[in-house]
């Protein structure tokens, strides 16, 4: 993960940046005045950084959590796979159109067990973001994901999906190639998979782009992720004809992990390192890995047919209805 000064800071993280700058100044003074001990000052500032990270993340607004989920330093799907597993073998293509770089997947060794990992992948720089289409998959991306799920089912291997997308790609060419059908087909087929399926929103979980790989026996969210039918910006543009109300939209959408857990739309919230996953990749990956292993152990005890029945019932009971 990037270290200061290469680390990027959001507006509400500026107090942390200021503390890093003070540490820099103290280190420069220590070089100029080797007889004076600045270590205690530096240690105090470092402890203040930890406290400030906690203070900031304990008081985040829904919009700030949305911003945190998009943090440029935040780990993406391939980073989590790299940190949690070994011998990852990426598989490519939908055997119909092409290989969609916004959707990645393949078998990996998770502490001695072979697991199929599938997820959206954003780029880490401008060139990579263009290559990965900012994590917005085309129909061939969802068809590739389904192909890999069926492959995992064929060999009796569990499936873990890592969701991080602002939505499926909305371009005309995507619609021409059957974007809606591809997502609908994935949802339909994921209900019937005979192997355990775990879905985890690790960043952005928007609309059908998330649902296309989001049907599982267990659905989790990372603490600073979000999950809803539409992004706050697009919601604001529809309701108020402007993006200026995106903060209000984020509040009204109730899209954060605490609300999703309260509504019963996800099965649990996975804690992140203090300040967010972008502060400690190793800790974030370890916590995620522990949750996956524990959940897989639970799901394996349930017969396949019963798992499928429970999976369907789980999604059928979602939502509240008022008869008038």
C-alpha cells in the first residue's frame, strides 16, 4: 500500500495529512540538530495519527463513507486475492465475445482449499482504469463470471465473489450485446448453484452491476462499503436534476453497511482497519479471509439442496410491503 508522501488523502482526512507533515518537519529538525532528541515528539505524533483515524471514521456521514469506498488507495479484488491466497490462476474470456478486464476470476488456494474467486477490478492508475473500464463490466464480463461459476460447480469448489463496481457498463454497445439479459441470467443461475456461494461487497455495490455476482448463501459488506440500487450522484441527478444534492441522496438511500445489516439485506458487516482498508492491506485481508473460512466451514455442513432452498428463501423475504 502507498506510504506517505505517496499516500492520497480525502478532504476529511486532511487533519491526518497535517500530522504527517509535522512528523516530516520533526525529522528534518532532528537531522539538523542531532544533539536534540525528537523521538518522543515523533512517537506522540504517530499515536495522534492513529487516534485521528479512529475519530474520523467513528463520525463519518453516509456520503463520506461513499467517498471512502472509492478511495484511490483502497485495495481492490486482485489485491485481496493476492493477500489471502496463493497459486491464483486467472481464467479469461466468455467463449463468445472477448475477455472483459473489468471482471476477473479464477481458482486459488485458500489455506489448502481450492476456491473460485470472482470480482470486479478497478485500475490503480489512469491507464489501468481505462483498461478495466473503471470496474464497470460489459455483458461478456457477466457471462465470463457465470462460466467460471459453472466450472467451479462442475468440480465441486466453493465460490467467493468480491463486489466493487459503480454499476454495469451503461453504454449502447453493452445494451446491444444483452447487458440486462446477462445480469438476469446470472441472478437466475446463481440461485441454483449447488456449491457454497459467498458474496462480499468490498467497495461500491451499485445496481444490477453488483447483483450480477451478488446472489449467495451469505452476503457480507466491508464496514466502509455501500450497497444500493443507484449511486448518490445519479439519484441526485434524477430527483433534483443536479449532482449538488448527492450528500442528501446518500443519506436518504440508507446505503451504508449498518443500514443494510439492519434491513436484513446483508448477513454481516466485516470490520476494517482503523481509518479504512486503505491504511492496512494485510489486516483488511486477514479479517476478510477469516470470515470466508469460517463461513465456508458452516455452509459445507448444509446439504446442497437445502442450501439452495435457503438461498432462495433468503432473497424472497427481502423488503417490506404495505397493502393499501
